[in-house]
C-alpha cells in the first residue's frame, strides 16, 4: 500500500489499483500514522510531495501493520484498524425497515445517506402530548449507522415538535461500537470473511436493534422526556441577558453562527431554556449539512438537560 499524488488529488494504491482518498480517509490516515492534523493539511495544501514521502515512509516503517480500507466506486472512503467490525447500512436497514412498516401511526419523517452516516428518523403520530397547551410533540426514534468509522450503530429517542417541525434527539439509547476481534487466523493468513463467532455476535446485536426499535416508541419513556421539556420551560432567560446567553451557549456546545439562533429565540417569543433549545433545533433546519443538522438536534436536548446552575450563571453575567 502506498500513496501517490497527481496535481491536488491523492490516491491510495493497493496492489496495482488506485483509490482516490476522500476527506474522511485523509483524516483517518493521518490518525493511523500519528501525523498531526494541522501538519498533514499543510503538507497536503502546500507540499504534496512531502506528504506523499511522509505517508509512504511510515508505511515502509511498519510493513506488517494491517489496516482495513473501505472503498466504493474507486474512492477510498475510510482507513481503519483491522479490529473494525463492519456493520453495513444495508444490514441495519434490512432489519429495521420492516419493523417500522408494521408500526401503527409510524412514518419516516426524514432519511439521508451522507458520506459518513446513514440516518432514519421515524415519528409516531399515535403517541403525542402537549408541553404546554397548543405545543404538541410526538414520539419518534433516530436510527443511525456509520460504515466508515464515524459513529456506532444506534437507536435514540426523537421528539418531534409539530408547531415548527423541529426534531430533538435525546442522547440516550442503545449503541454498538464497530470494534471486534482481529481479522486474522492463528497461522497469520488474512481471512476475507469474519469468523463464525463474529458473525453470530453481529446477528445477536442486529436482533437487539430489532427489539430496541420495537420498544423505542414507548409512551412511558416519551412522557419522561417531555417532562424534561416542561421543566426547561420553567427556567427563564432574562430579556437583557438573551444575547449573552446565546453567545455563551454557542461556546459551551460548539455552535457556530449564534446570530441565527438569537433570531430564532426572539422570533419564538419564549425566553426560557426550552425556548433556547427550540431555537437551536430550528436553526438546524437552516444548516446545509445533514450530519451537522442532526448534531444540532442532539445539542437541543443537551441544552434541555444542562445544569440549572449554568443558566443561572449566564443570566447573572449581565446583571453583574
């Protein structure tokens, strides 16, 4: 395995076959070889030959190191440890879609296949309640997976707000890391197929995903999550502190473009922790990247469940 560079494009050559490295593969290659990301990107932009020499030099330093390279249509899209356990999007979808189709009142509100993840967002209109009169929310689930080392397969609760079609992802649920035993036999020969034990473990986990999806839209769990929203509704943001609170929340939760969130907070007319969370999830609709939009939906829940003392301190920064 070696890297070649043609103009601004970099290929990973395996045997005699070149695969063009995408952004994710570049990032993971740097991590695999312990090349600091800023230096890797500087070489990539300013001195491709130096990057090629560095990468190939480290490949030659450890020629026996096994790596898993995931490819698609001539592109190297992931460079991973040989302990990485492949759980493909197709396997997950094959298990969960029939279950979703059997759920009364369930609909797929949104789904997407990005460069790094698969998402299936499901809402069940049969399970709904009001946070306050007129503010209806419905129960749902987010099923996600990454084939390229960017996240575990997981099933998480989703709260869908009808008034502005916002989704909020609760950061609780079942997940499975893609790490397993090394794909190598006792005598050192590389094995193309996973051994029976790993396959059995994967089947067992996919069955667990099936059971989790069936139980995920649970009314008791949904009501417990909605109670957190009601509690957040009672946590006020002082009007004079609103711009500062948004600024501090953006820093705390790594949110860019806080101006848009402030606009949604003011437009929503709800100066509370719940209103701030809804402003963030509403802002998620303005973001072009589906990955980032889903991250912001999860950030909304983090705001809902943050320590009350933190909001108190943010409010007081303006007073004092």
